C-alpha cells in the first residue's frame, strides 16, 4: 500500500488499525507518499495566511479589551458627574511629589516667613464629553483669615485648570503654595474654594494652622 491513501468505513477495521500507523479516521499515510508531499505543499501555501489570521485575531482581541476599558472609564465619569464636588485628601505638607504622593506635616505649624504648602484632590469634577473629546474646567480661590474670621488675604482664581483631551482624565490633584512673608506669629485659617465651571458647583475646605515665631 505504499504511496496510497485508504479510507475505511468498517468500524471493525478501524478498531484493528488503532496503533498500527493509521489515524482515528482510518487514513494510512506513509512517509514519502505523494499524499503526504501534497499535504506539506498545502501547509506551506496556507502558512502565511494562518499567520495573518492569528495577528488579526490578536488585534481584534486587543481592540475588544480597549473598548471594554473605555466603557468602564465612561461609567466612572457618569458616577463622578452625578457626585458632589468635594476636596479629597486635603493636607498641609512639607513636600509634594505627585498624585497621592506627599509628606503631610506632623503638626499644622509653619515657621514665620516660610511657605504654606497645601495638597488636595478635587473629587467628582465634571467631565464634558463632546465628539470624542473630554473636557474638564475648574478654578480655585484662596483666602487667608485670622482666627477671628477677618479676611487678611484673598485671591480669586488663584488656580485654574482647563483641559481637553481625546482620552478621559483621572487622578486630578492640585497644590497651593502661600509665602507667609512677614505675617506675625499666631493662629490662622487657610480656606480654599473650588469652582467647577462645567458643573456650576462649588466646594470649600478650611484648616487652622499656626505660624511659629
């Protein structure tokens, strides 16, 4: 039977052929046969197409994963847009490295003539979605008061963040640095007022601190 391909339909013949060089379909293909050579040629011809198909499948899988991630991000935006504007993790610091990375003061005390450094994360800032763009816009006022409530310093729009991109923006944080100059030693109140320009909402954060002699 050298060089021939035989197909057996009889179950008994198939049973006897298991383990003697035939496959489960009753096909006997011997090494060097014309049939095997033809199969090798066919595999050579379709191998590039198989590679292309594999790449396309991987690209499609990656695109599907990205679509799912973007859908989740838009769900987060929906929650934030409905949430209340607020200050998150506001703290007086000695150093700020980046988002969520800062060194808070052990005590709310600043040396006379030094800088008051404040870190915070604006929470539930509104994201406007228009034609594939994501827009965020907020401003922040700063007020310095005496312990009795007298306004010693005030500046509107001390900080402004207006940003538009093609991908959603998360992990927002801000810092304020106030040089206290010749402000006398004593107790004071730092106040930040956040304004979401797209949400038409405001939030306040106040903290008492000391200027040491």
